[in-house]
C-alpha cells in the first residue's frame, strides 16, 4: 500500500527488516520535500522521562521519552503534542504537532492548556536523503498507512502488529510473522 508521502504518513516496517533501528517500528513523517524526508519512530517509548523547566525553575514538565530514531539521539529532543497554536509546531496528523517553542509549551502546561498524557519528549529522528525513501518504498521496505494516536500508547511490538491489523487482508496476516523468521 504505497501512497503519496506527506506529513502524517505512517511508515510500517515490513516484518523481515534486519536493521535493529527499524525492526517492527512505526515512523510518522514530519517533513517530506525535495531536500529529503524527516520522520520519528512513534512506538519506542523508553523507561526514562525528560524534565523540561523554565529558566527560573518555577514551571517544570516531566514527559515520557520516546526514541524517535538513530539520528542525533543525544543532541536532539523535540516535543510531540496536541497544541496547534504553539508557534513553530508542525502538524503530523490526528491532532498531533511536532516541535515548537519550548517556553510556549511550558506556558501552556502551566495554564492548564497542555494535556500531559498526550505529550511526549522525542529524542532523535529518522532521516532520508532526496529519493532514498522512494527507493525503500519501491523495494517494499515500508508499508504506508495513516498515523493513529493509539500507536503511541502501545508497547512497540503491539503497536506494530495493530498498525498492520488495521490495514486488514495480507497486512493483517503479516502481523503474525514470527519475531525471528529464521526459527520458522
């Protein structure tokens, strides 16, 4: 199921991908243009949390840390949230937004305008050079779909299986692929 790639497109890793960074991963596209593609893994929540504070430490927000991809994991933390009015944020579909001004995010939280249960810190991202993602789609490395918020709240393998099941047909059948195909 290959479609036009836009913000909010969900990439579902095919079941036999061997790269550990992408094995059974769901990636939502943040930006796709002539310069390449940026996306984040949405089904890899770590056991860690990130605390964001304003300068005088009068407001702090602790968020679950998701591992968004192998690029810049130690240098880059962005916020996935549901507040379109935050300056600089980008829509990724289903009412979720990526990034934006951190102090504005904290102000929204302080004023009760940010739902903490639907806000995530994302460390790192996935990136593709121009044309690279299209080649991977042609090679059937990825199955495309639409991002659904419930994929964020499931364990990584459960979210991957659910995304395939939601597509039905052959894709649902693929959701039952063994974790290690060599044991089959």
